[in-house]
């Protein structure tokens, strides 16, 4: 049933935005179809929806979601760093790889002085964030989401692929990593532990005296 719903949505999205003619007595009256925004990118959209359908159809040994591959890549990266006592090097590498984006966010923040701009630039506009945190909620200078790592860790730890806890992953990938990003931008963050409901919050609270150069 879900497949039929998604196919129906795809059909509506892919309807061409061209002039249609009304029938009956109004044959001379033109009706303009709504634009989907995907004109010229129909093949790309079709491939993406195919991946979504295949992912959601994978229900064993657990219900897969569309961020599974990204989560597993992150977990394997953290596991390698843990095994080789390289967590600090991992975080530094994340900063260096992300530095061009972080510097743009810092420049925008320095011009506007708005902490909300930090969250938009650091989280909302980065594909790795919105593809990872599927239920992200936004409020002024704050973002909330359900920690995405626990479900897959249940299975990969059982199989012996990882020996990480969800708290370890949160402390490294969310707390250490985002705090390192914030240092470059020049702000301080308040990052929660994982709540009993699985929720995590991250909030920009104030500028620091000097951004990391």
C-alpha cells in the first residue's frame, strides 16, 4: 500500500507544467498545470524514489530507513578511530574537511550577529545533517532530533561489527564534533545528553571571545 501511495505522489510530481485545455464549452480556455519544481530532473527524482522504496521494503532483521548507509559509515569511522586511539585526530580531520563551510558560516554570523544563522549554516543546509536527522525540529537557535544510532547499534554490536554504545557515539559525533565546529565559528553550544525519549537538543547560546583561526 505504501508503494502505491509513493507512486501516486511521484506521478503528481512528474506531471509536466505545460498548458492544458479544458474540454466542453471552454475549449478556448487554457489551464496551466502547477509546476512540480522537478522539470528536467525527472530521472533523478525517479532514481531517488526507487532507493527510498527499496530501503523501506527492507524489514529484516529490522526496519531499514533511508539514512541506514550514512549511520553505518559514521559508526565504522568512529569504531576505527576508537580502536586506534585516534578520536582527537578524527575530530580534527572533521574540522579540516568542513573548514570552508564553517568559515562561510562564521562570516555570515559575524555580519548578522544572529545565533539562528549559525544553526542554519551548521545544520540545516548540510546534506549530512538533514539526511541523518530525519525528524529534525527547528526553533530559534536550537535544533532537536531523535538520536539515530541506537537501532543499528543493537544489531551491529550483536554481530560483532562494533563495540560502541549510543552514548559513546553521541559524545564523539555530536558533542565533540559540533563543539569543534562551533569553536571555529565563534559560538558556544549547549548540547544535551540523549533523553529518555531518545531526543537530543543542540542550541547556540553565546559568542566566544575569539574564533579559532
